[in-house]
């Protein structure tokens, strides 16, 4: 009755279904783990943004690698902006996806040391080799509030660190690189400035990270697992349909091959 399952076509179809099941289970768990990571990250962002701000020197130091547990931590820094060594970070987008640059200004701390401040986004110069018009930083002593971020690397950001850029232009925000350019020690990581606000429209300060959206990953996980259930169900439906079609074809052939009965003789 089911000998057709041993045919080449059905053996291949069955093996394909068996191979798809563990693959789709694994894809479902991959999406589920991405969902867990997103939920954990949202909790970290909310916790660190809501934390009481602390002086940046309490969380980082020269050469320090900012741990993930301190990402987006609310910090403060008091000092004087060193605008002579200000640089711009190329190929950065604004909140409405315009291409421009970020303004990176060293802040010489009141108690000693230097920390990098990402003051926000401005449009790039029409000529990529030119330095854009950067709104001036506040003069004199200032207290900056913001979010602590880790140094950028090509591996962590996916941004290629190009060589031979025009003067005062960089691709990555990296305290080690800036320490070499400044010829003085710089605290590890940098601050995304949130206060004080600029006097004009620029620089556009970087928006707070999203800590509410969990993305579609859980839905994708459930979708993959539903596909897992659909494989055997679909296989059974196809088997029953094939069996029915073969039985129907056999019955039709039997009817066609049956000898015709002679008509009874009339009186």
C-alpha cells in the first residue's frame, strides 16, 4: 500500500524533510537567543540611564576598556574644552538619516586628565577634504553630562579605519588614537554629551538609545518552530494524497481492463 515511499522521489523528499527539521529548530533558537539579548540590553540601557550620574573618573581611567555593564552609564565631567585639538568623525548619520560627522572635542578635566566628548552631529563640509564649520564649544569651565560609551574599534563597529585622512578627521572614536595625537593620557571610552544643550540647532546631540523595542526576533523564533511542525504534517498530507491518487488510478485501470459482459439473448 505504501511501497511508493521506497521510490527515489519519496526517499529524497523524506530525507529533505528530516534535514530541514533540526535546521529550523536551530534557527528558531538563534532568533530566541537574539530576543533574550535584546531584552537584556534594554534592561541594561534603562538601568544605566536611570542611575544617579557619577564623575566619569570613577568609572574609567587612561587605557581602561569600558565594560558592557557600564555602557550608557550616566556620568558627568567638569573641565575646559580643548577646541584646538577638536576632530570630526566621518560618515555618521543624524536622527533623520542625513550623512555628516560627529564632533569630538577633548575636555581637560578640572582634577587632571582628559576625556573625549562626542558633542553631536553636524553636516559634513561640501568638500570631503575640508574641515566643516563646527559650532564653538562653551568657553571656560563647564560641567558636561552624558552617557559613557566604549572606544570604537573596527571589530566592534564594523567601520573600517581608513588611513591618510585629511587633518583633524577620523573614522573611529578611540581614546588610544586620540591620546597619541594629543601626546597626553586620555580616559578610556568617551562621553555622548546630553548637557549642556547647544545654544543653536547644532550640533544635534545624539538621541538616547531605544530601550523599549524588543524587535521581531521572538516572532521569527515562533515562526521557525511552526515550520518544524508543518514539515511532518505536510509530509503526511502528501503521503495520503499520493496513496489516494494511486488507488484511484488502480481502480480506473481495473475497470478499463475488465472484459465486457455479453448482452443476454432476446427471445
